[in-house]
């Protein structure tokens, strides 16, 4: 099985007619994802290599039965794109766009929580989600993933997500679902949401978690792992050498005062019983050992 | 982006938050003009982004022009914990009857905004939090609703702000929230917020951190460019729109994705090297972006080797390879380059690199091997 998406997920791309939206929308379709529609208010009635373009998400959903949305629109338009998708009845919204203002994302996260409690948001500033062989929404290169499980992956970083997929695939270890939650301060879906779903998913038997400096989500995840998880968790945290007070690329990757350091996160996860690795390659090796003993 | 106090006060003023009349000065003469305009007595304050400037002698009171000349000439150019004072803020001195604290920031764990108000202002709020936590009122503000007038009244009353200051404090708290949200700040902090003997209330200090992601809707932020960082490498990177943090090692780092860039720093460290920088060229990086990145890293005299670590997702391998080749044709790269390229279209990318390989440009298949090669180059 997989979490959040599967082979029946039908996806509308908000921003399909832009260059990145087109490139990845077509790649996702070629992978086997049901890419059913795109939106652009000025180009309704056109198509992108056979994918119909609608004026808005509501029309796209009415015509195609889309259940998920993938957002590629530029940062200034993300808030209204998210609300448009939710109002149209989309249940799973993936925001790839980076550089969304923190005020916008704090507002639309809380508006969704309040007005559309059943809608799940993933991102912003994330690579998306892939359930190998079933569905790939976003910018992950599908060829580096291998289906069949037993490992679920959850990561704050895009490229480290690919790295993890790649390490496991090279070792012949399959993945159930790989979720990139994104590096922003207010992620729509967090570590605990994914750990909870992986714990419930019978095909996922071990979890790879990739965190980084900043915030306290990894510490909260440690608490969840300690009390709620029976499946083994292998962890890598990036940013051991990051200086305090400096934003390391991601808006959320900053050590504030003494909180948010990689060391503190690794300690919390280690004492929660997770296997903590010091680099992505070692994480792959540790996972191989864990999987061999399942 | 962290603003200096004077910029923070100018930003507060845009949103109607009262501050003392004053002006910024880069020379002694400018300081005297600012003092004349503000009215004596004045306070001269060193503009540095580091705490403890008062103790270091960076804040002085002056009651006439000759005292301004004396203090401003001492403070300008002063080194405060590694920060050289380039500007002073000169403002009319205030009589203080009471000092309070007010701030807004994002509470990431709660995914809501956090208001903090205390009647114990004028000292480090973390000190108050440690010694007298009951003196700080903390309230979450739902970003979908915002701060209501009733919230502001409740927060100010709960914090025990003196009665004569309450209505002024409520209105400043509402303006501060407006500055925080409409002004796209990650942090707005007034410490101290003061009550004067004649019953007026205003911000005596200003701490503002702007959300860089919101710069597209704030053309007025252009005035803050170039005043933040004293590191010429960071200045150069900012002009090129790159996510760069200067460090002091010898291996220049270029990676795509913040997580991979941080991880690259960690791996270089683990194999015995020292990273010279953090540089994330981001998703969708083109040949031009890669060329810019190489130019910035190459400008660092401490760099002895460059490690380019790319895993292709949104950045396609052939774009990366073409970027490196283009950059090599555009600038003379002084250090050897080690490339590790994988992911989307990596095969095409590696073929392009192969055609240009030399003893100054090599590629390695894994992160650890590439880090080892770069560290070995840096050691020679």
C-alpha cells in the first residue's frame, strides 16, 4: 500500500502551462500518474499534449473528477491557488513552489485547518510525493525510486529525499511512499502526520526520516516515535556544521539561539530509539541492515 | 534580513508606530545635524547587529553639539564584538517612567503567530523568561483571523501594563501587528516600549527581521540592500540572487537544494575538510545561475578546491553541466573543481562533463568520494 496517494489519484496541475509545470506535469504523466487536467484562466479549452486546460480548479474537477492538485504557480499566486483548490473540493494539495511568504502560508494553513479540515496540504517548497509504480506528483525523478516497499520515506529536503531514494534503490530496497514535506516554517504536512500514516500502512515496515536544523518538528517526531511507533526508524539530520542565526537556504532552516540544532535533534531521536546516521550514505547502509533483520 | 535599529524605526514609522524624532549619520557632522534637528538632549546609538552595545560604550547621551562631536567621533569606527560601527542613530532623549516589552513572531510548533507582552521591559526578554516567566504574557494569534481589538485589549490588561499607558499600548500593539503582517516581518520587537512622565508611550528600540520571501511585494525594501552584511562574498552572492552563507574553510561548496548543501558541508567536515561556504543554487537552476555561483565561490581567496554536488530533480543534469562549461569559459577558475552529478538527466550531464574533463575538473560518483577528492585538492 501507499500513503496519501495511490494509482487511483487523479491530479490537476495549477500552472501546467508554465515551463516548470509543463515539464513536470508531462514527466509525471509519463511515469503513470493520472494527470487529468491543467488550469489557466486565460487558456481554458486548450490542451498541453492532450491534457485539457480549464479556467479554474472547479471546472477541472467537475469535468475530470480530479482528487488532488499540484501547484506550480509563482509564489505571489500560491495562496489564492491553494484556496481555489480547497474550495473546489480537492482533498490533497501539493505545493511545489518555493519562496512563498511566511504570512501567506501561515494564513492558508490555518484557513484550511478551519474551513477545510479534511483537505491535506503538502508543502509549500517541497518536491512532492511518490508512491513508486503508482503515482508521482511533483518534481522527483521517478526512475530513481523502486516500488514494493518495505521502506517509507519522509523528508524536509528535496534533494536529500532523492538521495535517500537513490541509496535505497541501489541496494535493491523498495519504497512504499516517499513524502517530501518541504523546508518552510509552516509545512502543511509534518513529520508526525507521515509517521502516523506509515505506522498504519501494513506494507511499510521501516521508515527513513530526513530532517534538518531549525524548528522543533524533529523533537516532536522523536516523542511520537518513542510512544507511538513500533516500526524501526532510521534518521539523518542535515546541518551539523551550520552556524547559528544564519538561514541555510530553506526559510525554516535556521538555528535560533540554542534551539533547532542538529545535535539536539539527533540526541532526542536517539533517545527515542531511532537509528541516527551521520550522512545520507550511512543512512542507506543502516537501513539496509534494519531491512535485513525485519 | 535583519534590520538595523534605525531601519527598524523607519519601518515602524511607516506603520504609524511612534518613535523618537531622530536621524541616521555616517559622519560626525551628519550626527551634529541630526542632533540639531531632533532637539537636545540627544542619545547617540551605535548601529550594529549585536547585543551589548551599551556596555561597550556604543550608546551615549549628549546635551549639546560639542558633546555630540565628542561621542560620535568615539563611536563611529568603534569595534563592538567584531562589528565595526559604520553609522549612528541620533535621537531626542526620552524621560522614562516605565519600560515594557512587546513582540510578534511565528510560533512554528503551533503554526500560529505569537504575541508576547511584558511589563518588564528594557532588559533581555530571555532573561525575564528565565527568571520571572509569569511576567510575560504569551498569546497565539490565528493567522486566518488576525489580532482583534479585543485580543489587544486583553493582552495589554493581562500583562499588567500601567493603567495610564494601556490605551496607548493597545493601539501600538495593533499597529505592531499590522507592521508584522502587512510589513512581512518574521519578527517585530519593541524593547523597551516606554511610558514618559507626561503620559505618552512610544518605541525606544526596534528589532525587525524581514521575510526575504516577501520582497517581491515590498519595493521599499530596496533601501535596506547593501547595509546588512559586511562580508563581500555574501554581498556579491546577494547581488546575483544566490542563497549563500560565508564560512571560513577552504572547500567552496555549490549544491542544489538547501538540505543537500547542508549535507555537503557536513560530509566535507566528516572527511577532514573545512567548508568555505554554504551555497544553494536552488531548483530550476540554469547555466547562468551555475556560472554566477562559480564566480562567487571563485572570488573567495580562501577557497582551494570547489565541490559541486548536484542531485537532479528540478535541476536537469545537462543544464548543470552546461552551466559549469559556460562558467569555465567566462571566468578563470583558480581552484580545481570536483563534480558529483546524479538524478534527472544525469547521464546527459555526465557526457557533457566528460568531454571537458581535465586535472582541474574531475567527477566522482558518490558524495563521500567527491568530498575526499575536494579535500585532498584543498590540502595541496
